């Protein structure tokens, strides 16, 4: 059976998935204009330079928008609903699609401070997701 919850890495994204297995969040940095970007690609979407490199992101983000998914018919999602599909603003600037975990749905708020955590989805893939930053 096809796993709809696993990525299909290519030459551009394989370093991202390798780092995730090591509990590291990688994004791209442009040496020409100094901007960060996500999703991984071989050029800067701001200035089109090909002088880009991998950067270890801080793992900090704020919640931009979200939706609580109550129905998804593609396996293995029916067993996982409800879950939170979200877009977060990484501290370095880019936006990233992800899931929010370890948070009650009614506690979700615009601008909520988040931190990355890594969930092993299979023997080959670890997925970065986000949870609220624990208050100290």
C-alpha cells in the first residue's frame, strides 16, 4: 500500500530529510542577498542566485495559521484525525507547512511561540513538527 504520509526526497531535498533524522531542521540560505528560504530549492526565490547553502535553523517559530483536520480518507490519516495542519513563520523568516502537536486545539493562537520536535514516521523518515514553547 502506498504511504501518503511519507515524502519523496530528491537530490535537492535529501539533505533536509537526512538532517531531520538527526533532529536538525535545515533551511536554505542565500549568500548573495542573505535571505533564508524554505522549501529547499537550488536557487534563491528572492534574487534568483544559485549561491545557496544549507543552514541549521534555530527550530523556533510562531504560528501563522492553522486548521484542525477532522476528516481525511487517505491511509494512514483516518487513524490520526483529528490533527492540526499549520503554517508557521520560522524565526529566520520563511514560512513552513507543518503540524502542531502537544497542544489543545482551543489553545492555538496567532503568533503563538513554537519549537520544533521530530517525529519518526518510519525507519527511513523523521518529520519536523512543532509544539508550543513551554513557559518557564
